[in-house]
């Protein structure tokens, strides 16, 4: 990072980097992303299902070895494809992409680990609610260091300007004008001392929120602590962007799929990677271990669902008991009124 980039990143919490991906690189990734998008959108509601620890209902795709779910914020659909790196060798070049890693090395301490990878496909009317900003937890911290920090890769203390725990990179695979729903941010909110009091569902209503239109091949590098979201897509064309999160190796994933864990790397993708690329990712679990982890999560959620059902049954039974008691009370009252009426009539 040059001095201008360091100043702007510290001031705003993000950098728009022009042409970080070359034209051929973008073309290959876009073709692969289109294929994944079409396949996932056609199969999103089929089995096998997997519910994450944050209660998000994913579908695991055997063909592409990735997980996906859909969100409907703003009224339009968004397909979020987690672990998209597994889906095609076209994405392999994003793992240890040297122009990207130059920014990572200036922003956080190594050794590094990819902690999430998402292909996001946002259709007409979809909005990404705003989130982050303010005094977030330590995993999202933004810190200006300006002091020596131990660099495990260098095996010595290195004077660093920045000490971030998570760096987000958003790559544009095509031009993303304002009307197609670009990333939006509140510049400087990564240093805020208060949480935003504004409605998170429509980022256009928040003062200070600005859209960041992009051209094909551009990337936005930002701190997760920055308040951000996505303007609504007002066009008929879906917006396709690739998202990576990279941090020190000890940082756990913050994806709803892999919360407090690590990303999933398929055996097929692992065989394609070089040693330098493998250093950025966990090795793939054995097939039996992968399935066992999925089943453990399912059992945990079934127990949770059963507890919720029992609680609902108890509430219904309580309501029925109250209804019966009230009905009995009403019957008693009605019977009393009838006897009083007969008594009055007979007295006449």
C-alpha cells in the first residue's frame, strides 16, 4: 500500500482498487460464476439440506461441493453460495492472488487463512441490510498499530501500521452501477464509538451511507468493522460478486455456515492447489468426518426444534385449559342467569 492508500484506508475504512483482476481473469471467473449461479438457483430448494449453527438453512451441492441459501431482503432474492472456491478451477487463481495479498500483508499479521468465500447473486429488488460499525467485538476490530508486532512468517517483530483481524475483499465480475445494487458504506464508521441508531433494512435511509459503484475487475478492500450493506438492485440483471475474507490463521470463520469453525475445502479442490495456496486453507476433512459433522449439527437442531415444539405444546395446552375454565365459568354464569330469569317469571 502506498502512502495515499494507507491514509484513505485509515480515514474511510475501505479502498476501491481499480483493476485488481485482469480482463482474462474476470472473464474466466464470470463464466464459472454464471454456471454456478444457474445451477444453484435451479436446485436451491432440493435436498440435501443442512442447517448451520446460526439456524440458516443451507443446501449442499454435490456437483459443486459448496453450500447455498437464499435471502429475500427488500423483496428480491439473493443466492449466497458459500465455499464457492470449490466449484471451479477458474476460481483457483483467487487463492493466494498476489495483487490481493499485497494489501492483506499490509493490513494484518500473518500467517494468513481464508476464513470465508462467498459468491453473491443479487436479483431485482434485493437489498443487503446494513450491519457492523461501532464498537464491534474483537474479531472484527480495526486497529492502527504503529508499533512492532511479531510476524510469524518473518519470524521477527515488524513495525506495522495496521493490525486487523479480518480483511474483506469484494471483486466485481462485471460493471456494477448504482442502480444495480453496489456495496454501500458509511465512511469512517469503523472508528465509531456508538452503534448506528438507524433502520438497517434500507441502507438508503441512513445518513452518511454512500454507494460504491464498480467496474469489471475492480475490488473493494475493507475492514469488517466498517458499517456496510448493499443498495437495492433496480435492474433486471442479477449482480454477481465474489467475496473473500482473510485474516490471521487463528481467526475463526464468521460465515453463518462455518461460524467459529473453518471453511470447507473439497478433496478435488485441494488436489488442484499449490503448496502456497494450501497454506491459506484448511485441509479437507475425510468424507466420513464431513458427514459426521453435518449429522451432529442436524441432531443438535432437531433437539432444539423438539424443545421448541414441546414448549409450543405446553403453551397450547395452557391456553386450552384457560379456555375450558373460562367456558365452565361462562356456563355457570349462564346457568345462574337462567335460574334467576325463571324465578322472576314465576314470581309474576
